[in-house]
C-alpha cells in the first residue's frame, strides 16, 4: 500500500522551530521529487519547498527562504522540513506530496502530484 504520512506539527510560539516529517510506505522516496505544501484557512494551497529526485536541487518559496530547510534521510525513507523562526503567517495545514516533475510549472514542483499525505497542522501563536 502506497502511503505518505506527515508528522511533527503542533503549536509553537513565534520565533520557535518545528521539524515536520514525511514518511513513505510502499515506495522509496529517494526516487521521487518531494514537495511540501501548505494551506491556511480561506487561502489557496501554496508550495513551500521541494527537493528534486534527480539532481537534488531545492526550491523554497520567498516567504520561507532562509527559515525553512528541506532534506532527505534515504535510510529512513523520510523527507524533513525544518522550520525555524516561525511566524504567525506560517500557520496552516502542511502536506507532503510527490510532484511528477520538478522543473515544470510556474515554480518548481507546482505540477500535479501522484501521492499526497493527510496533512499536519502547524499553529504559530503566542
């Protein structure tokens, strides 16, 4: 059974950190582009970060650049999203997915994905 499961969300104060995990079962994440996306209430889903399967290129949305880091642990079959200096505007449900193409679309990993996780809530509030 192919499945993506996110974890690591929670409530954190502004300026704090969280590390999200995207664990795969039924397939090997290293062979896929992996993207992190988020959706806040009343807003469209946006791409946050992505890592390429081929050349290990990474992409970050301007809103998170310098604060978030995407990385792979191929032994554990997990992709992480380290989030530092969190802001209230980072509050959203975060999803990981497997975009079919890294370089197509208006920004990396913006095209269709084959698999999606169920999401994990991140709330940044004092």
